[in-house]
């Protein structure tokens, strides 16, 4: 335990995700002891982010404006929507430079045991977007874990009533790995989703 | 595997029900990374053989081999997924104090049945709940009076008293238990699937409501997953 505001600072850092008491203490002392650290800029940036960042009213991605840069970009293919769980998944897919369509951020995945059902996710706004006949394909890019798969199953069932192509991201072997080290579930999925070469 | 919680950057806390050691909570390091070699084996509804390193508060999983994987088949059917979620949450709650081989075997059997779609998922769920509660010492009675033991069948049900009750024991305004619902509840408790599957949707819905109320009463806090099953029931 430290005195006064130093302990307050450690406590505040400890509340952040992924930061335990030791890490919080290290960051706090880095701020206290480093001479050339521009603390004012960091503090201003934190306040600005809290004030200015909102969620895109179309796709639910984080944005500084009413709509995000991807939804505003006229070069994006508006006939394809990629459905993801979180905004960080948008960033991961954008890094691939393979996808030029639009996104829809659900805000999580269905997990009844955690009390999260379909009504807690941004599914209704997705259905409203799809009411526009210009969308021809929905790519379900939820996480390849149990909750993500269950969410994809639920969405697939909802979307069967619409005449839209529904696809799911492929699962399988990681690039650069050895086959012998693949676990049986992943390898089984790779066999199920194998592609024809000839 | 009962459930998982995210921990830190790429780890998970895994809650498991073991055959001999009751409920175990352990850390699985790095399993959220796509390069993890056993992340897929540590998903809910999997049956695995794990090696654990004992820790002060939480153990650490060092190896995992799958014995049976029911997750993929269960999530392919949304109603089976919600039913399985209720099952694992119930097992989690019932196993808080002590271990039970019967609870373990009942859960594994129920998940296998759901994965193979052997019975309608709502019936499998309700049968599991009644039998799991019975194993935990809260066996309901749907024939003889749950309070005084008077031979049945009886026309009222009071979950707080343990099931069907005779006219002398039934408090004023007790809900009525019709013959079809009573027959289904008895069949679910005994695992008489021919009789259970012969029931119609209305009877199943009434029996499901009684099982849900009975479960929530005995588990003190209601099951979080149960409300999503009920909303699922009303989804076209």
C-alpha cells in the first residue's frame, strides 16, 4: 500500500482489463519517475477519446463521427456485409486487405450461461440493413468458438427467410504450421472445408 | 467442460466437472490465440482428459486430450445449444459443494443425447433437470403427495412443496396439474422416452414451465440461461 494519490493511481490502473496489481504498480511508477513523459498529452487524449468516440449508427463500429469511415467510403462494396462480434475484429479483417465490403458489429456473441441472448446484440439493426434489397451477401465472421458458432447458427436461421447468400469464414490449418501439431477439431474442420483444386 | 471466462490477453479460466474430483477451475494459458494447440478441446460441451498443475487458488492446464466432442453438433441446432447451456449451468450450480460420479455421468449422457439429436431438445433438457435435481437430493414427486405421501395421482402442483400435492395439503389457489402434464413429468423423471415423445407441444410447454419453476426454486438464484430458453420457445 502506498500513500494517497499514488495508491489511487494504482487502483485506477488495476480496474483496466488485463492489468493486475503488479502491472498497475509498474505503470504508476513509470508515470511518477520518468522525467520526460508528457502526462498532460496522455490525460487530454484519454478525455478526448471518452468525449468524441461513439458508435457508428449504421454498423456499430467505433467512430469519431455519426458514421464510421468505412460506411462513408463510396469505394466500399455495399452489397456485401461482414458480421463481426467486436470492433477489434473489423481492424483484424481490414489488416488482410482482402475484404472491400461493409461491416456490422454485433457487440458480442450469444451466450445464455452469461445471460446474453439475441436481444442483447445488434441483430435487429442488422435485419433493418438487410431489408434493403441491395445487399446480396452476408459473411458471418463471428469467432470460431462455441458462442461464435451458436451466434452464426442463430443468424443463419434468421436469414433463411431473405434471398441473400449467407457464408461463414473458413476454419482450418494456420499458415506456417505443421500438420502433425494440429488438434483434431481444427484438422476435422479443415477436412470439412477443403477446397477442390482440379 | 462447463464454461469458460476470458482472462488477460489470451488466457481463459475453464470450469470443468470431473468424474472423481468434482468441479475444477483452472487456467488455460494462451488458448485464445489461433496458434493454441488445445484451445479447441477446452470449449464447453467437450469431454476431455486433462493434466493439471495444482496452484494455490486456480490450477493450470498443461495438457488436454479430447475423449468426445459434442460442441460442434450441439451449436448446429440453436435450441439444442440453449438446452445444453441450461444443463451445464445447472451442473455448475449443483456441483458447488461436492463431487458426484452420477452427476458427471448424467451430464455427459445428456450432452451426448443432445448432440445425437436422440430426443427433442426441450424434453432432453427437462428430463436432465428433474434427474439432476433428484441426484442432488431434491427429487420431485408427481404421483403421490409430495408433502404427506398420500397415494396419487393428485390434481395440484406446488413446486415449493416438492411436486404434486393432495387436496388436503394444497394451499388455496394452487395451480392445477392436468393428467397429460403429470404423465409427461413422470415420464421425464423416469426417462420413459416413448411416453414423453408422444406428448403434444402444449403439454410440453406446461411441463417445461413446472420444471423451470421447480429448478429455480431449488437453486436459490434463477438460472441465467433459462430465460433465453423461454424466449427461444416463443421464437417462430
